[in-house]
C-alpha cells in the first residue's frame, strides 16, 4: 500500500523543498540529501508507486518509456554518459529501500565502489 506521507510524496506536493535537477510532466529529478558519490541524483515518477515492480504494474508502456528517457536526458544534461554512472533502484526490505516511492539513484562523478 502506498503511504501518501512518504518523503518523496511530500517533495512532489512541494511540502518540503528539493534541489531540483530536472522536471517534466511525468517525472522529477533532484539531488540526494545524503550523497553517496560526487553526483547522486534521484529520479521519481510523479504518480504513486512504491517499487520498481509496482511502477511497471501501474504505468502504461508510454509512461515507462517516458520515465526512462527522462533518466537518459538527465544523464545527458549532467554530462556523465561517457565518464560513466551507476543506476540503482532498491526495492523492499531485502533491497534496503528506505523511501517507499519508486526511485532511481544515478551515481556518478567518480569511480563508484563495489556494491559490498
Ligand atoms: P533508498 O534507500 O530508499 O533507495 O534511498 C532513499 C534515498 O533518499 C537515500 O539516498 C536518502 O539519502 C534520500 N533522501 C531521504 N530523505 C530525503 C530528502 O528529504 N531529500 C532528498 N533530496 N533526499 C532524501
């Protein structure tokens, strides 16, 4: 069940601020408050969905494509396509997800260490 009071829902409702990187009709990208790399951007769709799997269930094909094209747009805008980056989405308890609104982490700007 989607919790309307999760922190990213509050950011979408503009109840709390964010350091915006990109916004369009369907998605919002902003800098992580506790960056794990020199560049650490979070990307979220603007509709309520808890995880990657929930996003795929609820979004239609056009919206899924639009979201991932926006991820690529941000990658282009912050100029990391050629230096490299890591995309992560944590899902659920075992995945270590803290905020229950589906999001993609874009980590870049330096060599990202091993996952463990
Ligand atoms: P998760 O562990 O759910 O994949 O990642 C949640 C991310 O949200 C963490 O990297 C955390 O630093 C970030 N975060 C949590 N609260 C806020 C906030 O209020 N603003 C921003 N910009 N990021 C947040």
